[in-house]
C-alpha cells in the first residue's frame, strides 16, 4: 500500500511536470489532422504522423541550434496513432498509474499522459547535462513517509511528504 501511494505521488508530479512542458513549449508548433484526405489510405495517412514528429524535432533544432527532439509525450488519441505505427516498439507489459513510458517511436521514448488533451502531442529535447536543460526538476526531499500511527479505534494513519523545486529554463527545448 505504501509503495502504491508513493507511485501515485510520483505520477502526480510527473503529470504536473508534463503539463508545465506543454504550457511553456514555444518552438514552432506543428499540427496533424487525424482525418485522412481522399485517395490516401488510413495506414499511409497515419504513417505521415511520423513526418510531423520529425518536423517538430527539427523545429527544436532550428530554435535552439543544439539538437533535435529526443522524446514524445502523447494524449490518448495521439497514442492511438503512435502505438499502431510500424516504427513503434512497445515498452512491454506495464501496470501504469498516470503518465508512463509506453514504448519507442524509432529511438524516441513515447510517454502516454492521460491528463493531456486527447489529440495533443509534444516533442521535446532532453539534454545530457545541466547546461543543456530546458526544464529543471530538483527534488530536495524524496518521498518520505511517517510511521504508522494507530488511534483508539485501531484505524491506522500514515503521512507522506515530498519537496522539490522546478524551473523552466529554455522553453524552445
């Protein structure tokens, strides 16, 4: 029960961070319409989604002059498209709570976020060091729990806490 509660807290923080990333993203946006045009098969149309992912990654490179996109976060409808693409590899069987890694599109990790608008996807770049970060998440107190305390009615109570700082650094990443 404690591990499950800690996982829920972690996923709530992950969802908060992913929401921040969606709000602050400022590299040139791309759009993709899920409705295929006349004369184009659904499969071919869905595969064109990958072109938009590449375009979004190139927009990051153009805005930052550093690197292309390195991860994707998708809402539920966008996930329906991504998970059926030939380039998609599943992360395997998971027991998700909230946002989670669902697989890889090419070499890019794909995170499914049920709290994103359903048709939304975000391509971002995560660097390897502090000086090429677009967003900083700095936990200074990991998830902590108190001892189980029993009251007079034998009802147990336990507290959980965490503290962290977060800061957008470069919204174009």
